[in-house]
C-alpha cells in the first residue's frame, strides 16, 4: 500500500503506511535467520522511503529559495529507492536544475 501511494504521489498516505510498518516491526517475533533478514530489509526500505518523503516535503517548503530547492533535489536522488522511483527523482532533479540554468548539475543527473 505504501509503495502504491509513493508511486501515485500521495506522500502523506505513504508516510502513514510506512510509520505503521515501522511500529509493527517492533512487535513481530521471528524464528529463523531468513525472517530476521527479511525484517531488516523491510526496515531499511521503510527508512529510506521515509527519508525520501521528508526531503520531498522540504523541497516543497523551500519555496523561493532556489538554491535550497536544488540542493534538496540533489539529496533526493541519493535516497536508496526502487529503480522506477529513483528514475523519477533523477528526472525531477534534472528538470529543476535545467530550469534554473544550472546546466552542469542537470547534466550530472541525466
């Protein structure tokens, strides 16, 4: 559900879903090493997506501070997201850098 919300751009719903996942991980009892590894992977993915959502929200609140918006867009590309989401982050960062005539950074995102 959180994955679909992120893909659809519904970041508030995604954040709520990821928070729920993080809270429920604390209560899960595992019996094997593979289950432990799966939970650790789920925890890492949830953490990365929550960081990405926070950075994305900060980009929106940067407002007229163009430099801060470009910096946050660059940080957004360093989140460990699924390939499809990472491509969207790179395209967004490239477009915003190009729009603000920062061609060197736009080329690095391409």
